[in-house]
C-alpha cells in the first residue's frame, strides 16, 4: 500500500472513516504535555491520545487505576493547546464511567468542556454499552478499547495477550460489533492475536487501531515514551523503539553536569 499522507487541515472522525475506506493506515501516538504534543502535531500524526497511561509514564504509578479525572483534564488541556491538526482523544479514567451511565456522561462532558478535546476513549464492551450510548447521545464521539484493557488488570491478573481462547475471542468480536453499532467511531484493540484483530477489522465498519494486534488493523498506536526509548524497563514484543532518547537525555545531562563543574559552560559567547 502506497503511503498517502492525508491532506487535511484538521483530522476529524469522518477523516478516519474515509481513511479506513480507502485503506490508508491511521497513525496514533500518546502525548500528555504541551511540548511533546506540539512536536507530534508538526509531524502530521493523525491522532493524539491523551492516554491514562499517563498514570504510568507521567505519574509513576504501577497501574492506570489511580489517575483521576482532574489529572486527565489537566493533561488533556495541555495537549489540546498544542494541537491544530490531529484529532485529540482523551481517556476516561478508571471509576468515571463503569456501572453508572449518568456519571459517565457527566465525566465525559467535563473532559470535553474543560480540555477542548475532540473525543473520549473508554475501555470495555457490552458491560459499558449503556455508558457509551449516553455519552454518544450528548454528541460526544467515543473511541472503544477491547482486548487487554489495563483498567481491568486486577481481574486479568496479568498483562499477557488476551483472547487466545475461543470463548474470549468470540466475546471480543461480539463486543466490537456492539461498539460499532452503538456508534463508536473507532476501536482500539490491545494485545490480541493478529488473526483475531484481522477478523474484527473486517467485521466492523469503523477503524480499528492496534497495539500489539498485528498489521491487518486500520491503524497503530504506541505510547510515545515507549517508542522513543525513554521508558527503559518496558520492552514487550510488539514494541518497536524508534529512538534511544532515554540514553540521549542521560548523556546530555551528564555532559551538562561535567561542563558546569569544569566551568566549560557558559563560555564567552554564552554570557552578557
Ligand atoms: O492509555 C493509553 O496509552 C492507551 C493506549 C495504549 C491505547 O490506552
């Protein structure tokens, strides 16, 4: 497939739908702050996700469960201020939409009003369908998320690949259909077998975005810090590192320390 860079001034959910129809892959990355989001937007990335992975890479928590709605709104608003082209999606954090569709709508409205994002994402299938429908009824675009849903880590007990057994795979296909029928504009498929992701991608009319879900999906997403090589301890099989920025930052800081200590910085030209 030839590389077709979408020539649009603002990526919308309709742009993503058209990309699926003509087979142009969707590129999505996470961002949580203004500086990184500005860099990403200048590259013509299609979608920027303010993921609740911020709990891990920004806040240092072991799981995504502790991050709050206020924190997600803070990160979301910082990213939105930097973006003029990409579609910005903000994750709904754990505890703000499960089992209570009125709370879900109130949380989604806060995200949209206080960040200026284009859409929200939430995890789960049939069990959160009522929340999804209520949010959609307010005109808020919803991205679904199936497979390894990190907010359910205490149920799963492990971050291993999901839906390897028939029963879970069949449930996932059913959930994907339900999300698409309800009106989700796209579905993230995390850490599931490539063949299953291919099947879902053919079954649903909306774009699928994979992370550890093979190449037959409609797009890919990675956590920015992981793909840049800033997250040092996290190297799952699906992750391709496009840089060694962790090392680069460490080397730059060591050089700075040495220059300060040896009075090599600032030099004549670097002072008034
Ligand atoms: O929170 C996140 O970064 C995500 C992606 C990994 C899809 O949900």
